[in-house]
C-alpha cells in the first residue's frame, strides 16, 4: 500500500542538501524528520525551520530515527559506512554524485544495497532533463561514431573541492554529470586514457591540488569513442557543450533539447515534460515502483569507475586503463 507520508533524513546539510530540501518541501506528503552535519550550527540552521531533529553523527541518526529514506549529501571522500548502515536498516537512499572517491568503499555499499534490496537514486539530474531524454530517444536506433564534450568553469568555494585527495578533481566531482550522460545515451565505457595538467593556470591559487585542466579519451563497448575536456581555470566564467557524430549529421545537446545539422537529416523526437529527480525518488519510495529511478546506485557506480579510471590513467602517464581493472565482473554486468 502506498505510503501517505514519506519520512526522510539527511546526512550532510551543505548547499546540495539544501537544494534537495527545497525541492522536497514542494512535494506533498514528505516529512524531513532529521538532519545531520559535522558542523552542528549548520545542521541546526537547516533542521530547526523544518522541525527536524539535529544530529552530528550519521550513524546515530540512522539508528535512532524511524525513516523511510535517507539522503546522503557528503563530499566524495567522506561517505564512510553511511550507505552500508542505511541499507542494513532497510532505508531507501538518495546518494549525491559521485557515489564515492574510493571504489572499495563504494563496492561495500553496493553489496549492502544489493543484499538489503533497498531502492536507490544517485543525483544524476541530467537523466531527468527533457533534452537528455530527447537525445536518448534520438540516438536509440543510431550508431554514434564519436562525441566531443567539454565543461569549463571555475573553482567552487568549498575547501575540500580544491583538494585532489578529497574531491578527485573536476572530472570526478562535476563533469561526472556529462560522463554519466554519455554512458546513458551511448552505452558502456570499456577503457579510458587521460592526461592532466597541474599548477600551470592555477599556480597563484593557495592550497589547491586538483588539476587545472583534464582531457580524456573514452572507448565504448559499441566501438564508439568520446573526448572529454574539463577545466576549473576560468574563474567566474564558464562554458559547456556536448556534440555527437552520427551518419551524415552532427547532433548538439542542450538541457532544453537537441539540434541536428543538417536539420532535415533525421526526424527529431519531440521534447516532453519530465518528472523531477526528487519527485521520482519520493514516488518510488511511496509506491515501490523502481522503474522511476533512472540512476540507481549500481549504475552510478560504473560512472564513478569511469572517472576514477581517468584519474588512474593520468597518474600513470596516460596508460589505457580498462574499467574491468577497477570493478569486479558482477558489478560490470
């Protein structure tokens, strides 16, 4: 029987958590029951207007609160065993991307989630954008030869993001969205080769260890390829784009829809309204309908592996790193 009220807890109360809370406040029948953050003042500031309990220990929140679902909104290096504990408690989870900076810990979470049978959603919001769905439908019956993707921007204000051993760099932490969309519309990546530059454009920045520019070449199971470049050296300006080559045409993607050049080369599917990522998760928890979840943990684990394979390749002089080196066969299936 569908739940009348979905009780939700949050581990992490930073900007992305607050964005999700804002979305959840607009969904009828959602109660945000508890908020946890290692910064008690921030947890209290977020929780008290909601009438939610305040925690500084995620394990205690999971143990003490009677919840249906948990949002995990922590930096990539800081997940610990939260997902394992939540799965063992039977909580459905919304996990912010990337799922983890450390694949061994992500695999522990994946196994616990699989054993518990709980539902999961990872925050790959682009899978719910109308233009992305249109792109997926357009490419479904076509062969992609190659794709070119770029995401260039600046450095976020959070101190952990500047540290390579905490964020993993821009490809892992931000451009993961574009990598995930490539996987969603082009199929699985089998291998990656990458090259990064450090301290060339950001040498004047204090306490920064992430690369300022990153370039990667992805090889797909289908035989297609894609190049991805990303940089955090643009200050307050930014630009991004995604382009695909199909037979006799170039396809460009935007969140609002695709463009095909020449425009008469193919029939283009219509852009249709889509359910939001938070609405989809809440509805899945409420009804048990897993089909609403377009980015479950087991799928998002593969996106993390692709970006971490790029890091490994760059650290090893551009060596071609196969994804099967990072994930066991049952996780790749």
